[in-house]
């Protein structure tokens, strides 16, 4: 099992609560709200599902029954990545007396540590015959280093016999929780049923837009579809949650979360050079019995402890089907909020996709673009293919476009074919939208210096661009100018501080540009 911190606020109680105080356990929330914020540090790169650095604001509404006096309220099933400084609990009639942290999750290490001096069952399996032998044992050491057990045969260390061994526990020691749990101490003057709201930030979440661009046969328009993709690496699921995502610059500093006690067993044997010098997983593979993680080999009342599954791989791009549910955009000050109109489940170690954007017949151009310094000579190939449109209502857009990957498709004989992939940055309404989706080696340029006059400080160049495309294409050459130079004898546009040559190349044809590059340095 993966240990996670179970926290509310630091610097408060570190130990247990007095036994005289009754414990009230809230197993689950009656209503959930999950708001996911992006990891702004990754820019327009795709999410890494094994390393999510966004966060979520989670609000849980629970109903608890309080008796007169002080009670400990345990909220089970909170997010494992809860940020302790952020937690807020409201709804108790007389407020909260103390806020505590439950720092021990059920794990192989904590289970063994809390079983010190207790009886367990040791199960051994012969790798040769498969025969299983069970015997009583008493735990005589903790989880650090060798795990020492005492059996009727004497004192020995776990997994130092060369056999496949497992420990079966007869119960869960007091104070261990199988689910992330948060507890508070409250006080009531009378018996009451209270509706409590618990809000907190949690790490291990992120979201992005996933765009699918379906180009028309003539390449002059596209159907633009986008998924709102939510991802979580937290071990807690949030079923039927009112869910939304927030885009924009949020001033958020990632808080450090103290680690929870526990973790996997790290077993060592003595003397050295024994069978256990190999990692247990490697020992199992070499024995031909497959691989078992340390957490899987420890059982409580005969049941194997669950090991969290890794996050699923990202979904494969696919042509978009009609969307039944589409997220609704709302203004949130300087931020944009995308609300999913019906409750969904944000699953543990999983993803959720809901339609974000559906636009038909969006005008688009495919521009083949090469950037080259004005004084280079030689050949350049592999022009970038760039989808160009404008984010305006006239172009059937006119909505904020969040960052995310783009997959471009065309259809042939009713079947979709992927023609390129790229990344969309954040675009505001009214901006020109450009997405590079790959290269085209069939569009290339050659530049030659055909004349030069060092005394007068100029050189003449000829640029020839060719295309092997079966239709006419739009081509752009962006030329950064060397310092203290200017271009003469050619009428070129200017964009982003570079000279721009924009031209249409006929099918399987060429175009030529001639210009003079003059130095502006004073001559001696």
C-alpha cells in the first residue's frame, strides 16, 4: 500500500485522544464537490499521469450525530493528498475544540510495527513442491531491518529461509486506518444531528483540454472538438461529485505535506550472501513463481492487502462522436471555470473525460512554414505544417481555448486517418490561433548568394521554394535579420520582429524570391 499523510492542521495533537471521549465515524460524504486546478508549471506540455502537480479544492458535506459533551469525529475517505493548512470544518453548533492528524495508515510497515509482541500466523510455501505449511509465531521486532519472528522452532528472520513466506495477521491493531482519515474534537451542549461541511485542498490532481481537429476534404474548414480531461493520482475516489475545472493564473504555492508513518517492508537477512541479498521480487522471478510486492505478501485475516493500481495510460485520439454532456464555461473573476452540468465520478488513480467544446465548419488554413536567417546559404527541408484560424465568432469560435494537445485527422472512404499532432497554448477571444501539427519533407527551400560587394556592404540572394504537394499550398518564410542589416529590393511583410515572405506555391511547383541584404555598419 502507498502511505499518504492524513492531516488537518500541523502543530496540534500528535497523539491519540482520551478514551473517555466517544468516537463518531463518518464513513462517507452525502454530497461532494471537486474543483480541479491546472499545473501552470508545465505550460502547454501534456500531463504526466504519474506526476500530476495540479491540485483540487474538495468540499464534502456530511451528516453526523453528536451526543452531549465532547466527541471525536472521524472523517474517513478524505483525499490522501490533503493539504493540512487548508482544511476548514464548519457546521458544528459549538465549533471545533481541537483538530488532529491521524498519521498512521494501514501499510505493511505500520501493520508489523503495531503487531510487536502479538501472535501471527507464518505461512511458508515450498518453491519445489508448492506445499504450504502454517505455524504460530510472535513478532519480536519492528519493520526496520530484519523482521524477527519467534516460532516453536526458535527465533528467525522473515524470508531468510529461502522459502516463499507470508505473515497472516488476525486483526488490524487499534489506531490504524485502511482509508485516509481526518479527525476533529468537537463539543455539543445537547444531542444533535449536524450537517458538517469539510473543505480542503489536495495535491495529485490536474486537467487539460484534448482537442480533435477533423479537417474537411478541401482543407479549408474543420470540426473542432475538445475533451475536458481530469486526472487524479490520489487513492480516494469521489463518486457522483459536482465537478468543475479552473483555467487561468492562480497564485498558489505547493505546500509540503509531512509523510505519514508506514510504507513497504524493507527486509534484510544475516549473515551476508544469503538468498535474501536479492530483492524479493527478483528472487521470486528467478524462482519462476512470478513477482509479488512486499505489501501483497502480508495478509490480514486471510485477505491480501490491496495495492493501488497505476494510473491508466492516456486515451488514444479518436474521431469525436456527438456529445451528450458538454461542460459549461463561466466567468470566475480573471479565471475561467468549466462546470460539468451533471455529477460525475472522479476516480482514484484514474481519468475522467467530458466534452468541453464542439464547433463545426471552423474556417482554417494549413500553412507550410520555414524559419531561416536572411544570410544563410544552402538547403532546408521539413517545413512545419501549421493550422491557422482566428478565435472569433465570425470563425465559429469566439470562446477561450485552454491549453492542451491537438490531434488532426482527415477522412478517407469513411475512415479517419491521423495526419499530425501538436499542442494548443491558451488563447483568448480574438487572438490568431496557430497549432503546428508536424513537418512536411516535401516542401523545401534553397538559398544562394548570387552577388556581393564588400566595399558597399551588400549581398544579393535568391530563394527558391519547391513543393511536391498535389494541390497549391500557402507557404511562409520567416527571416530573422542579422544585427545592423536591412533587406532591399523586395517588398516583405514584418511579423514578430522578422521579415515575412508569404506566397502560394502551385501544385508540384516552385516560387522564387530575390532580395538584397545590406549592412548598416559604417565603412572605414
